[in-house]
C-alpha cells in the first residue's frame, strides 16, 4: 500500500517507497562530468533494489521518472538489449513514474517490463 508522499524527486520518492516495502536500495545512475549528463546502469536503470522475504528473493532495476515521461522511459528500456538480458537472467525491470493526484497526493504509477514486452 502506497502511503501519501510529500513531493520529492522521482528517484528519491522511489527509493523511499522501495525501502518502506522492505527493499535495500542503491542509486546506480551517475553523473558523467565531461558529457554533462546522467548515465544509467546498463543504459536504463536508476535504482537497484533487492529483498528476501520468507525465502522469496526479488531483485529489480528501476527507471524512476515523472508522470509525463513514463512512455519515453518504457520505450528506452525496450530499446536496450541489456534490459532483456537482465530479465532473462532472473531480474525484474520496472518503470516508476510519479504524479500528483488531487486526493492521494504524490503517487507512483508502477509498470513491470517483461520479456513479452520486447519485439522479437
């Protein structure tokens, strides 16, 4: 259950919510000084999260973004062969996009990307 969040950056909000769900997390994107841009892990991931609850293991790479950029981030993941390789290796991939809703406040839209989402 997602509790009402105060507005933060998408990465900070995602990390906060994942930790509330029992995941250990790390931001895996980094700033490339010479290119003057952020570089995502494997070309698509901002955050790695993992947990082991009652013997059920879960490891997920997350692309965190604003609500208006959800479709673009999904497309970016589907264009990256390493995302499919990650899924086939047993990891999961999700897009978390954040938007403000009148009654609920700052809320995520969470979409898991699966092997079936990739063309060919």
